[in-house]
């Protein structure tokens, strides 16, 4: 079962990280973290309850790795609870740090930053996974900014995409169509509920698919499989068929034992 990070416990673990880091290097070697993705959403908005890991740009002495591991051991956190793995994904841009805003300082040695709204939206659109929270996150951000009286325009989103990825067409076609339709519609809250439900449903279908065909789904083909499952007109029927296939395979395996 995945570990759940919340706004409250992220702050706790980062505070502990600052203490562990300072204990090793003193206060003369400050470090910086730019929180990305789900962690950045959790800290800045109220529509997300949790994330399963903390993605960040990490700038500090080599002792930071030991400090991360020490906090993980102390609180029994999963390996890689704080990581920079997203730097190997298409949503990463070296320009992200230029568009970070200050969040907090811990122990006078660890400076924390998060990504500004339109750049966070740009990252989510670049990834555009329909089985994660990418698209519902976009809608949640848009909805909260509209409620606060500081709506985010399409122009600001397009500017952020171009600054990070150089070209609007760097976004997947599905993401370009999505954000265009969303901005034309304008009812971000209603769309959020619909898209979030769809993401959860697609994740369930992919989980069942993996049980039925273990090892088939890879990072390189998961989007294609998700699109294929989503294209079915009756997803409940697809889910039922997948579960029946899984049960059938289990019975066959038991007979052959």
C-alpha cells in the first residue's frame, strides 16, 4: 500500500530533514528544495488530500542524501520518499527553478520553494496522464484561483508552456484539446469532479488490466493502454470482463498445480 503524504506531515518531515541536514553540515551550508507536482499542489491548494511521494529539485551538500535517508528511517517512510526522479520525465524543465516562489525556511538552513500556478499547470499538461491526478489538478488550481478573484488566463498558461518547453505544441495533443475545452467551458468546479472520477476509474481499469496481464504494461505503453480502455463505451462492462478474465486465469492456474 502506498504511503500517503499530506500537507501536515510533509511539513513535519521537511522540518526534520532540515534538522538532520544542519546536524551534519552546520548552518554554513544552506540547501534549497523546490517542491514539484503533488507536493506543490498540497501546500498551495485545498482540493488535494495526499500524494504518494515528494518530488523536488534538490540543491545542497552531499550530506542531503544522508539526511533524507535518516528521516526516512526515523519515520519508516518508503525509500525515495523525497526524490528528484521527475527530472527524467518529459514534464521537467531546467527553467522551473526560475519560476519558484518561497514557501518556508526550516532551521535557518533549508529554504523551501514551490512552483507558481501557471507553471505547475504547464507541467501537469505536459505530463497529461489520464490515470493520475494531472488533469484534475489543473482544474483544481484554476477553480481555486477563480474563487480567490485571481483567475488564470489562457494567455498566462500558454506563456508558461512556451517558457518551460519552448513551444505550445510540446504539449500532447490531448492536453492542448483539454485545456482549450476547459477554458471555453469555464465551469472548473463541475469539470473537476467529472475528471477526477474519470481518472480514478481509469486507474482502477489499469490496475485490473495489470492483474490480468502482468508484465505487459510498461511506462512506454501505459498511456496507449489507458486510452484503449477509456475508449470503451461501457467501462463497467470492461471492468467486469477484466475481473472475469482474472478469475478464469486463477482457476486455470489452480487446476494446473
